[in-house]
């Protein structure tokens, strides 16, 4: 009889992660099995062999997958559990597909992969140098800092080809599912074995794809969003994280892991290379690369020789620039008309969806708020509803003021749906598409990418989804409706996020033979963040931000832990937050404890939320606190925002 410690994929006891079972035949560590826990049957993973215990054990009910998990993937799950103070069951749930115990019917999969018109790669000197450094390193984290349009994707492709020739697989991560077709199209020109995985796949599709990778003995190229990192490739030679600065690489549910940190560990375990690609690397990542003397490779020139786009900064306070339309400047409208006349495309960027973010009474000042979240309701005129973008609840637009019964209901602010409506009036013959979180089904960027690439959509309107790495050959005009949106949020990374978005969205033009034009409208045209983003001056912005963060004691010079409690009453939330703050200040005097304060979204789903922010020089101290926080609290180690 053989005995094993098996970790169930559900939390059985908070203080135990594995239990002893027996089997008649030997099984490998990493084998996925079915086990009895009480009266239930659960999936589990063998994490080690063990000696026969002094107590009676249950038998393993079934072996679900013949081939065990690759050892590095199992070790990564255990590292995630330790590093993010999360039960091992939750990290195993994260790395494994759902429904492993189910029998799947064979089904033919039909696909229509997107196409690109480039089939050969001719690297310029900078790209060739970067490729040489990446391929020559045995195991390292490499920061590929390339300006927008500098051809980072071509470097990834050449590096993946190198690994394939040496019998090793590559995993390529993108920040958004919407960008997957673009990267797949590029890689399909060079590889016949590209595996695509993302969260929009059905459970059976993800299960079959996962099994296909596990049982494949040939080296593969895997492309997908964050979870693609956990595909069970046997011999991994390269991990690429494209647009590595994007916050979507941090999971917002437990385990709240960073794909960058997890990829670093996975690469070490495989003795593989990790490439972090970005035109605007996160301040913390760039600092860590410098401090650890990791290679920083720079691409300073566009891959395709072209003129830099002209950039025009419009002061939105000056109404002389808005004679024709109240929020689309004369310069922007002129540029749009010229682009459409020349059969080129236009992108309008505004990081706020809906029609109008504020609904109020001009007579008494009443404002439409969500009764559960206490945040302003957003008008969606196409549905004639007011929606809460936090909890999703909706209500009809009131015909009169609920407070004073007056008829003076007005809608203030700008959202992408309003921009779409106005642009349709101004350009009735243009094919116009809006891309934001309100899209679904066939209207998503992912589904309509080929139409965009082929030039069949003339004007694209959308939120930050359009700013992230989109490569459109026929795009010649980018308009930013309100560049300072988000600049003054109470978060230490607010300026960094605006800098990245502006730099990135302006970089969508000037990538091909035509010059391109960027029109940026803002109420704060002299703000250094906006100025430096449009000048593409990453280094000055980086140095300025680094100095401010060192003075304030913020990452990368310290570690953060955000603690949040949620109660049905405000008094309950305040009392719990004050009690924990007192306890921590008494027991951990070496830490800086900020708060308690109301969370940025103080009321969520009908509950009041208060939070504490802990700053420390030793991350291990924050992990210890996270492991022992009272019930009713949530924690986020290394939070990417403080809102």
C-alpha cells in the first residue's frame, strides 16, 4: 500500500492544506485524483508521498488525469500560497481548470483565426540586438523597454522560435482578451502550433485545451491572458508578458497574485527566461530591474520607418477651440474629416463609459445615487436607464425630481455612448463602433478585431481597451476627449496610470507609412504628467515619480498591505476598523498604519466598507498579519491601487 499527502481543491480546514490517503498502486507527485472528504467527493492533487500513519486512511477514489502536473507548476502553486498568504486549495483552484472530474465529449472545433498581411520579419539593429541578448541568456528576467511601434512583438516571435528549435515551449501573456486575436494573428504567420486560452472559453473548451497541452510532448507556443501562465507545459523556455505595466495582470480575487511575480518564480523553476515588454514600464518594475542589475533592453525607434505623429494640445477651458461642438474641438473634427476623406481610420479615447456620469436636479441639487453603493448613477440613454457601475443595479430615468418634484433633471459629463451618439450625427456615412465594458457577444473588440485591422470600421470610440497595444495599419487620427480624467484620484499611482494611458493611446498612430495626428483635449494642459506623456519622456517621469515615492515612503521603497472590512452598518465598520487599528499599533509599532478611513467606494452592495493601509520595510511582517486577520476582513498584499 502507498500513502500520499493530498491537497483538496476546496478548503476543508483553514489550518490544514493536505490529508493522508492510500492507494494500491504507486502514483506520481502532481497526479490529480478524486478523494472522499466526509460525505463529499472532491478533486485533489498529490503533493508528496508519506509514511503509513497511525490512523486509518481512506483510499483514493479515482485517478482523474494519467499524466501528473509538471513539478514547477505544483511548486508555483505552493509558492503562491505562501507569498500571498492564501490557502493552498485556492491557489490550486487558480492554476487548474474547473470540471476535471467530468467526461467531455469529443467535438470538432472550427476557428477562423485573424489574418495579418506581414509574413516575414526583418529586424532592425535594435531588435536584432535585443533578440540576441534574450536568446543568449540561460535564465533571467529581462525588461524590454520599447517605444510604441518599435516592434516588440517581432522580438517575442524570434525568441520563441529560438526556444522551439531547442525543444522548449513559450508562454505569451497579453493584458486583455481583446488583444489575443492580434497577437495570435502575428504568431500564426510563423508557428503552426499556437495554443490559445482565455476566460471567454467555455468550461469544456478550457478543460480540453488544458488536457491537450498536458499530454502534448511537442514544444508549443501558448498565448492568452493572465491565466495562460498556468498551462501545464513540460519544458518551458520563455515567458513573455506583453504590456507588462497593465494592472489587469494583478488578480482582484483571492489569491490576489501578480502575474509578473508568479511568472518570475515559474521561469526560475523551469530555468527559463522572462521578458517584460512595455513602452511604459511600471515604476516599481523599472526600479527593481535597475536595483538587481537585470538586463534592460531599449528599443528607441519605430520598427517601420515613419514620421512621428503631430500632437496638438487643446485647452478645454478655452471655448474658442470648441465653436463647432461643445466637447469635440474644431481641430479634432477637422482631423477626423481629413482622415475619412483619405480613407483612413480614427480612434476616439475616453476612459468613461455610458452617456452621462451625473444626473441631478438643477432646481434643488438632488443627485441620482445608487442606494447600495452611494456612488453616482450613470445614464445609459440607449437603454433609458440609470446604471450603477459598481454593483450593476439599474433604475429608470425619473421624469421629474424625486426630491422637489420639479422638471429640471439634467445630465452632466461625457461618456462613450454620448460620444458615439454625437459622432454618428456628425458623420452619418461613417461605419462607427464603440468598444467598452458594455459590449457583449459579437460586438466586442475581440470579435471585431479583423474588421478594424482591415479598415472596415472607420471610427472607433472606446475606453482604455483601445489604448492597449492595438496595431491598426490604417489608423491616422487619435483624439483624447479628456486627458486629465483620473489624474486627481486619491491613489499614489494615479499619475502613473494617466501617463501610461496617454503615452500608449498616442502611440496607436505613427506606426505605419502615414504620419498621423494626435489631438489631446484637457482642462490641465500644463500638468507635468500630460506634458511628459505626450513628449514620450519616460525617463524624466520615472525620476520625478521615484523621488516623490521615496519622500512619501511608497513602493518601491516600502511594502503595502490593504485591509478592508465590510459591515451592514457604518457604526459596525468604524468600530471594527478602530479596534484592529489599536491592536496593530500596539503589537506592531515598527509599521506605519494609515487610517482607519472609509474606502474610496465606501458603500458596496449595501455594506459599509472601511480600510487600513499598512506600510512596512519587511514584507514578511505584512504576510504574517494577513495570515491572522480577524473574520470579516479582506486583505490585499502589494495592492495595485488604494481605491
